[in-house]
């Protein structure tokens, strides 16, 4: 049996050993950096952990940049799975 608190550490060590450290460390990202890298064919997609919600920061950033009217966001929670599947 695995100890849940040790699994992430073990996975990180395994990835470092097998394919390299760059695949085991998440890059530090800012909304400005993500915005600079995005375009009409490169969307920004957030995959979040439970309890994490950057929606307010994203809305504020879009307003500061003057692109709020172009911001489209969709939550996959609360029955949105079917709608998201139709978007693919």
C-alpha cells in the first residue's frame, strides 16, 4: 500500500530519473506570460486542483488589458461536461 503523502514525491523523483528534471518541475507562470504566449490558435487552458479558482484574477487581468470582451471561460463543474464535449 502506498502512503498518499509520499506519492507526489515519488512520482517527481521517478520523472526526474527517467525523462529529466524539466518534466518534473512546473514552470512558474504569470497571467502576463500566459497572455503573451496565447493567440487565436493557442488558447490558455487551466487545469486546476480542487479548491483553486483563478477566475477573479483572470477577469481583473482581462479588464486591465482591455480584452474582457474577448474572454471566454467555461467551468467543467456543475453539469458543464456535456457542453464542453460539444465544444471539441
